């Protein structure tokens, strides 16, 4: 499968999942979104860009933190963009833009223009995360910050994420994680951030992940019969009753170096 075909399948999956994702996963992922926005320090003038914005849950916090800045979200999924634009319309904020497009290779208009680039849970879905990170760094002005949160290869030893991964048996290629250091340069923060996440039960989680989450693309690729068998296997091993787990996401913060002129101390 080519990268374009994979992206198209992922986009279609999120088109179908968008409404349910907003209801089920956005509240559960909120602590990681807050951690990402809180990690932004002092930054220069310029807009704030959110690649892979999904339904744009970052917008509320960013608008509060940067009330006078232009804020833009980018996502490939038309369904996600629709929900993101609905959020922006409810907030009625000037200077907010939601663009449908490939967030892994940014439009040249963003080159060296942004004060901050923030992305939560999009990087690991892209076909070439290294190229995406380079593009995001290129969008920063000198002194600007990149703050990215993503699910690493191992998010938990036990829990619904781990159980689905073990049953599917396709973990994907996460070798790019080890190569990020060469792309990022000097890193201010690189840590695992964990918060509790609770589901009413195994069936609640599986059905949400299938219809409203990242499993939608898997369902499109493998078909309904595969998903039905997977659900049966999952529920056979899932604990009864409410299920709380503590997945770990990786939080990385990088500041783009100042130019020599900007870094030089005043002479008088």
C-alpha cells in the first residue's frame, strides 16, 4: 500500500468516526491536550498552528492562552474538519482558521511564520512521521516551540490498548521513534505522560474504538467479519465491569534556535 492510499484510508476512517470521537475520546484525551498546551512557554509573535487537529479540542485552551493570536488547525479528514469548524463557530473567535489538508507536509505559506506548533495524537498515524516533524519545525519562527504528544510503540503493559494490539498482532513500524532525535535537534522536554482513562466496560471501549476511534481504519481494511471475530476475542479476555487503565503518551518540546542576530546580546 502506498503512503497516499494509507492516508486516504485513515482519512475515510476518521470521516466516519468524527462524531463519535468528539463524544467519547475527546473528554478522555483532555488531560494530554492540556499537558501539550501547558508545555508551551514564552514564544515570539506569530500564529499558533495545530497539525492533525481532529475536532480541534486544543482550540479552547489555546484561545484562552493566546487570545490575540491567529490559530489554525489542519486535518486531512473532512469529517474532522467539519466538527473542528463547528467548534470554532461556537467559540466565535476572530482569527481562527480550519484547513482541510495533509498536515504531514505543510503549505509553504507557514514557513518560518509560526510562534508555536502543537499536535496531539496525530504523529503516530502519519506515514512518514520524520518528514512531518521536519515540516512542523520549518514552520516555526526562530525562538518558536514545537510541542508534540503521540502514542509511542508501547503505551501500556495491560489495558484495552495493549489487548487490542496483542490480538491484532500488527504493531506497525515504530523505528521512526528512535530516529526522531536526529530530526529534532536540542530537545527541551522528552517524557512519558500518563493519566487514568476509564471505560464502562470492555464492550464500551471496543465499540467506541471501532466506530469512533483509530480502529475504524482497521475495520475498513480488514472487513466486518474480522472485526466481529476480534470483538469476540477481546471480550473473552477483557475484565468484567468498569475498566480503568493508565496509558502513557510521549511528550516532546523543542524550541527553534534563535538566529545569530537575535541571540546576540545588546551592545549598549
